[in-house]
């Protein structure tokens, strides 16, 4: 189900899971999703709430106080979803569809929380004057303004990438060469023991694909696999070959 989620929506759900574990709850509830959305201030959901004159820090504190901690930490890393959470996600997917988006972002999760109507997040948002129609309007206004290449939301670490539609990304995904490069980059990251793929892993991937013109262009200028590996080892203290 989460394959349609944007990177920031996935991150918010991961943070929600951490909030649930921290509170010693044995299931993922809507309040954890709200806390996950508010944990990082640069996503669309937070920007929309600020535009609606909602105090983010005050809302976060209220959300944290709306549930009591459990007595025992859960034994599983990824918690099962409560009924309300499943409903929130279904509403979020429906909101994305209604708005004509091919992805589910943090803004859709926020709309889903408000539409759910019963759990603390919906009540807290309603108490602060957030209405579903106004929330949708503000989401569309913000996303439309983000189409300007010069628009970068405050604190947004990935610029406007959250608003790229999946069909646009699919242009790259249809390329076998693109997938081959990604696989090599992931493999390089795994060999180096890194949890994420960074720019240097993409550089290694390009150099490992010896038939690629870019690899030849780099080698002609003295940039080889060994040089990049040595540079990475000296900078990060690892000599693992990629």
C-alpha cells in the first residue's frame, strides 16, 4: 500500500512508528501519524497548517498529551495499524485521487486525519478551526505555487521533489540503463555498509558501468574507481571495496 507514498510521507510514517514505540503503545494510531507529520517542519502538511494559522508546536504538545503512555515497550519493530489508522490511510489515498495526484504525500495524510473524524487528531484540528474544505483549498494553493522552479518551501530539504508526479518519474524508470545504475549504486552502498544511497555511490555506479560513455569520460580525466574509493575511505574511515 505504501509504494505510492512520497519520500516525506514514508518518513512521516516511520517517525509515527517511533512515536508509538516511545509511548509504549502496541499499535500505530492516528495520533502517532500526526506526531510524525509534525516532527519535521518542512513538509507540505506543516506548511499548510502554518498557512492556516495553526501553532505547530502547540498542536504537537496537545497531540502528545492526548494519549497516555503504555506500561511496557512493544516487542516488535514495526507495529500493527489500529483500525483508525487504516481508515486514515484509506482516506489519504482517496484524497490524493480526488486531487488528481498519483502519489500520497504528507498533505493527503493530514487530510485523512481530519476526515477520520473520531480520533484525537481530527478533534484537535477541528478545535483549531481547520475544516476539510479549507484544508483542501490550501493544499492546492501551496502545491500550485510549488510548480514554480524558484519556489522552495522553507526547510524543505528536497526542494520541490515532493510535488513531482509519479508519471513524470516513470520516464526515467522506463530506462533499463537507469535501473542498472541504481542497482549498482545500491550495491555499492551495501558493500560499504551504508544505510542510504548517497551521491558518491552514484559516482561509483557510473564508474563500475565500464561501457557507459560517462564512465569513459571520467576515466579519461583520471577519475577512476580506485581514486574514488580511496577518497571515500579517507573521508569516512572505511576501506571496504565497492
